[in-house]
């Protein structure tokens, strides 16, 4: 997982690349580098640590073409040598790369026999030596010859002093987008990096190569044939990718949720018509009533999927299997009668794409829930549903998680035509409409949640417990807390606590109990009692209408909801704010937690 | 040329409770746009390149709403002591002449443009007002400010200060001196400058509007939607009658048999009908549902409100997210209103309902009643008194 960027045009390339790398550094931030051509000479600048350090080191140079990279180490430690761009022996060719070359060891041996000197421990370095090896008179042809030899995933940008006016890009299973400007063109891992300069883009497909100059963009397919591609207009606004006064992207994105939830629902539900509608392709997939649903996803999307499983099974009675994408693609049972629903925020998560391809090849109907239109996942699956959350920059998923759950709930309702009557549907629709309002009320209580964060900020370990949909929420609450505050946290089904984890409870282990007023309420109260008996402090997240809970818990955070299923949305927001405030009190780098990257495009 | 503007958006606006319990005064909606957006739009339209927005009370609501606007720098004023104190927070961002505006008063772009291009170093924008006593009254001599007096008892001038100024950067030194003596408002700072012999030019604003009390929301919305033109982005079913200027936002649906007489503004993502009547001058926010056989006249319905069937609503303001069940009726008429200890008699007023209320079916409200935020009212109740926020009427 890294970010790559290329620029050729009339502006100062050094400045454009630095500016855009700043927007890509969520993809990796352990080291960064840029390569530019200055008076027919290749100049490389690299630095370890955050981008600001590279910026300080860079002299002001007047150049119009260059490539840049921000790294998340996979092969080789974090060092200047291993940072990109990687350069050929003669110093004429430079490459930046995002992905993993699987056969690099063998290629490296072969190249070394031919006399190439390797400097880094990266897999990327074989790419640049392969290009050097086959270079005759065309960089494009040399890149073609190189991609036929390598196996694995890549998005790359190549620069050569022999052809100082062009950048060559290639893509296989890692995202790469061409940005079209006037007298300038761009190459990037993520659209958000170039919104400031252009909103016209071409999405490259696997196996395609692009050649950019200041005033031309040529795309070639795997066979070397020049092809015409559609230019897409992106309607995301630049400012949507800026912090706009908020101290962190994560907080901004938490506060955007009333709006993003409206966007998720907009045009899809009608209370007066009592209906739910999706795009035609989705509708036709759902018309052929599936016998089984399989949900595949990773990370936070997996927890959204887990909530989706409860929703689909409870409402429609259709058996729903939940699989981690990284496991499913190798070990999953792929039944042709099942509907496979993949969930990926970026639409580029390598494991989820792999699982999706496997499912499709096995003849299953496939659908993806994603936030990014034009992403690889939307092109693999038979149909896609957009979460419409807008760009999410904070590494910890927030608004996309709640939107994913809402989409899954809509799917569950769609699959329940035979099991719920119109009046029930109408009630669920009005609960859906109330979600943005419920979230707003939670946001108004941010200060109260901050007070609870003070109580847990010095803990070594925090447990989250819940039943039903509140179990996956407990897992998500724990994940949020550990990923941004670095406190060890675990989520458990409340009933499982006594089967082992009890041993870990001490008076210094806060337990956060999610309590909704459903059929498990009394059991939850009993579980809280068990925890209290071990003198662990209990923080209850409870419904406003719950008048009993104060008797059992040490602190209570309230949420408004008339639904015991959709209460998971306001509760998720409480968990996000709790993790945010805790991390903030501990002085953590909230938007860029250590060792993590936003979309994981390696397997 | 002046490039920077400071907009003050930190104040709470206590007299606009219950609405300002969850948002600052600048976020009060007028024709579905918060007041501060009118100010920002006018400022950019007049040629200003960068805005320093001073935020404070409930600042997240402001920043979240403006998330798509460019060239705005946010600075937080932790305690809202006064306008001059707020301006000091912009000091680090300004080293050239600039303008300063209140984020809670609507202003037109032409007036701002005239201020920017005025020749004087110090300028104040003024406005004729029928009730000057509530404001800083400006006494003029040869179009220059002779004296400015806050809420005077005797009135000899019809002009008031709009709180919009042009200043050179040296103003910060003056303010710093005065704040150390406990003077925190710009009116006093200006009076001090005048007494030191500095000339302050005046410019008369064309359109300037202030919202002080909740019922002003009705009046100002009514004024502002007279300018709208018809535009239909949503979908309209057969047999819907639209008369006059009606604007309907994206993804909104109006169902059969509905009758809408403009000027009426309906936001995005609404569902209205079948057989709903909406009369002038009504503003309906985003994501609002109005069920069949309901009638709305001269009212402001904010975002996410849900109105059941057979409701009758007139001369009223309904806050964001309130859910109102069927057969709701607001009786409109003469009433004595009370806000923060001030009284006012109005000839024809309905109800002022706060955010996120839950009102069950068959509730009736007497004229002029103010219902706070997050109140819940049981079925068949008749509301004859004001209800403070977060109360249950059982």
C-alpha cells in the first residue's frame, strides 16, 4: 500500500507533486520521495518519515515533469535506500510503484547475473532494471516487455531521461487513475489528490498502460493496441478532502454523518409510497430471490457485514454467511445459488477483490457495496450499491461504516418481501428517516462522551460487550479504540464473557456495555452485574428511555432510538467519539495511526 | 484592493432560543440557507479572496455545513466576550486593510462592494431602521460618523450601525489597548477612535436584515423568498397544481392532488402529498415529509421535519427534526410573546416549535406558544402555555 503520483505540464512539477502527495499520504507515510527531470538529468530526492521532512529537504527547482511516492513498507525496512523512486544502474530511469511483485526474487537473481547492481531490498527495484534491460528506443515498449515478465500487483509511473517529456504508467490490481488537464496531465493512486487541478479522469483497467505528455494521453491494452477510453467527470469537491476547521479528518467525518446518512438514503426510500428502490441491476439481482447470502469483507467493513448478517437473517430468514475476504477467496464454499455481497469502502481492497473474482468465476451472483464509483470492485461485480458517503480521508472508517450498515439494512428489507407486511415496512422506513436526527443528538453529547473518555484514557485494556447486533458493534468499538488510541481493546458477545475473558477482568479494566431494550435486556443487566462483582468499572451505552440502567452502571452514555436494530447507528457514533476523544487525550496521531493505511491494496 | 474579510460567527444568540440551543445564531436558516452563507456569498461576490471566520459557540455545526466552501480559515474564539475581542483572534492572519462583518445579518453584495471601494481608511456601513433604539445609533455630520451610541434612550437619528466596517490593520493595536481596560465591543472602539479625531466614513446598506427573535425568522424568510424564481428539480406527479414562483429541490417528490401557491421554497429529498396544500410564504427544508390532507400557510418548516396527515399549520416555525403526528393543529392569532424576559405583542402568530420534538396525534396549540427543543406532547393535548426544552406533556 503506497501512493504514487505523476505530473507533466506547465506548472512547477516539484510543487504539484508535493501538494498532491500530501493528499495521498493516508496510503502510506513511512517515507517519501520524488523524481524529476531537470535539464535532461534525473534528480531524485528521498526522505524517511513524514512528507514535511522531504519538503524541507527539497531545494526549489524549476521542473515540469516528475513522479512522486509515499510509502507503506512491505518489502524491506523503512530506509532511504528502500524509498521510491527506484533508479536503474545508469541512473536514467526512475520508477514509483504501489503493489507487490511476487516473482521478484527469481527476477532479481537473473538480473544480477546479467550484471545489474541492486541497492535496495524492495521488490520494486526489479521493475526498473527490467525496463533498463529491454530499453531500445521506446520507454513504452520497454515497460510492455517488463510487465510480461513480472507477476503480482502494481500501479506504477516511470520516467526516463531518454524521453524527457513523457511518463509511462501501468496498472494491475492496484488503483491508478489518469487526470486530464489543459496542457497538463496527471497520474495518481487516488482521485482526491488531483481534485484541486482537474475533475476529468480516466480509470485504467488491469493490464493497461498509459503514456502521458503535457498535451496528450494515450492508453494501450495488454496487447499493445491503442484504445479509446471514456473520460469521467468526478463530482466530488476539493474542499470535501480538506479539514475545514476541524482538528482531524476523523472528527470532521464523524460530524458529517447526519449528512452522509441522508445521502445514502436519498431517492432510495419513499415513506409515502412505502417503497425501497435501487438501480435496475441491483433490483434484478434481488428479484431472483437468493437461497443464501454470503457477505465477504475485511476490517471495519467486515463488522458492518456482521451487522448485515443479523439484519438479513432477522428480517428475511435467509441464511447469511459472513466470511473474511482473505479466507473466503481460498477456503470459501461457493454455492451458485448464493448471492455474494462484498463490502469495501475503497473498492480496491485486494483481498475483497480476490474474493469477488473467485465468486464470480464460480458462477455466483455478485454485488458490491462501496463508496467509490469507478473503482475496480464496481467493475468486477454484477451490480454495485454506492454508499455515497463522500471521500473518507481519516484512516479509521467512520461515516462509511454507518452508511454501509444502512445500505445493508435496505438490502435486508428488500429481501424481506415475503416476511414483513407493509405496515412493518412503513415503520422501518420511518426509523430510517430518523437516523440522521438520532446521530445529530449523539453529536450534541460529544462533551459527555469526552468525560467518559477521561475515565478510560489511562487503562491498559478495555472490553466492549453486547448481544445481537451489539456484538459486532462491540468488535467495532474495540477496533476503533485500538487503532487510534493504541489501548488494547477487545469486543465480546456479552454471554461469552464468563467462558474465559472473565479471567482478565480487574478493577482497572473498564467494560463498555451496549444495552438495548430488546429481549436480551435482562440478560445484559445480569452480565453487567457479573462484571461489577469483579469490581471492574462499567460504562453503559443505553437508550434514553431506559430508566433502570443507572442502578447498574458507573457511567451511562445515552442514545435516542425507537428501533432495536437501527439503534446500531447512533451507538456506532458514540463508539467513534469515545475512541476519538480517548486518542486525542492520549495525544495520538489520529488521522494516521502507526502501521496502518487507509485502503489495503496488498494481500 | 481589499482581499480579506473577517466574519464573526461565534455568538450564541440567546434571544433565538430554542433554536440556538444547538446552533449558533448564524446558522438560523433563511430560505433554506443559513444566514452566514448569505454573508459569505455576498463577500466573495464582491471580490474578497479570503475569509477568516471566527467561530465559537457550537462551531462544529458551522464548519460541517460549510465543508464544501473554499478559502475560509477558521479561528476559534473560546469565550464570546464581544465583537472587538472576537476580531482580535483574526490578528495573525491580517496585515493589510480588511473588512469585518457580522455573520448573523443578511447583507447584499453591492453594498459590500461599495464598502471595499470606499476611499476612506475607516468606514462604517449604516442602515435606516424604523426601531433604532435596539441598536447602535449613528449620528452623522457630513456623512461622517459624529458619534455612535449603543441602545440610546433618546433618538435623534434614524441610522443604525450594521456592524460592518472597513479597517486598516492598526485597529488591532487600538483594540488590544482597550480590551485590557475591559472594553470588548467594536462600537466602543469606534467611538474611542472618533474621539481621538479619526474620521470614519459611512456607507448606506441596500439590503440588511437582522433576526433578533424567533418570530423574525418568519418575517425574514417571507422577505427573502420574494426574490426566488421557479425551478423544479424534483419529480411532480400528475394533477399537482403549482401557481406563482415555486422552487422544488433535487430528489423531492410532490404527489397527486397537491396544490402549491408561491412564493414557496421546498428543499431537497422531501416527500409531499398526496393532496397537500401549501400557501405563501412558506419555506420547507430538506428531507421533510408532509403527509396527505395537510395544509401549511406562511410558515418555516426546517430540515427533517415529519408532518402527519390532516395537519393545519400557519404563521409558525417548526424546528429541525420535529416529528408531528396526524391531526395537528396550530391556532393562529393575536398573542403576547415572551423571550428572555422581553415581551412583544404580535397580531397574527402561530406556534414556535423547537428542534426534535415528538408530537403525538390530535394536538392543538394556542397562538404564540413557544415549545422548546426535544419536547414530547401526548395525544389530544391542548397547549396553552410555553413549554421549556426537554419537557414531556402527558
